[in-house]
C-alpha cells in the first residue's frame, strides 16, 4: 500500500544519510540531526520513541545481526555508526 511504501522510503532516506557520513564523527551535528530525524520517524509511524527506547534501538542495531545486516546494506558500518550516533545523542540527554 502507498502509505507503507512512503514510510519505508523515508526510512531508507534516513539510513542512506547515515551511510553517507558513516566515516565521520557520530557526535557531529549532521549525525545528531539524523538521529533526531530517525527518532521523529519512529514516533510518527510506529510508537513513542523516547530516549530509553531510542537507546535500546541503537544497541539492537549493533547487537542483533539481523538489524546490522539490514542497515549495512546501505554501506558496511552503517549499523555501528548509527549505534554510536544514537548512544551519543541519548547520553547528551542524560546530562
């Protein structure tokens, strides 16, 4: 259905964004902007993605091979970079 395709297209755009900058600093503004965009996407289309849930997702992207493989199809290391960027974002919310 069209709505599902549009949601997936937006998600893929965000993942491509992470892939394009995966060799950069995950704490830098571009990565942090993508984390906020991803959090907003999840909240808008799936469930309330507060900081605790977002942090758990970031860990899952790295710790679960299925998620890592899916994200790394955008570029090797995308999942790990996303995990680091999310961890940094959530850590700054704590302090």
